[in-house]
C-alpha cells in the first residue's frame, strides 16, 4: 500500500465516522485517532523544504528553520516536527 492509498483510506474512514450513527464519544475518539494517523502518514511523505527570504530553508510542515539542514545529500527529518525532507533537485 502506498502512502497515497493509506491517506485515501483514512479520509474514507473519517467520512464514514462523520456520517455514522454511533454515540458521540466513540465517534469523537475514532475521528481523533484517524486524524492522528493521517498526520503521521503525511509526515512520512517526502516534501521539499521552502526556500525563504533568499537565505534559509524552512520546513514545509511546521515552518521552522532551525532544524532543517541537509546532511551529506541524504533525506532528513525535521527536528521540530518529524516531516521527511526531500533535498533532491
């Protein structure tokens, strides 16, 4: 299963929970869990850093600059939020 497919399943599950006839507490807990799953999957998908102000890179997810550094051309995770950073051209 690809990350895109997993995201699609999360979104479908969220839609089903919203329209399901279940008690409020179960629905709320299910929605919270699926939203966390969706966020975790999205962080594992490579995203390009944002080149900001012609001098530094910032994370495309949390917009922090202090943890974004390229190390030997390898993909690195943002030290602030865990987003996988794609340094390829």
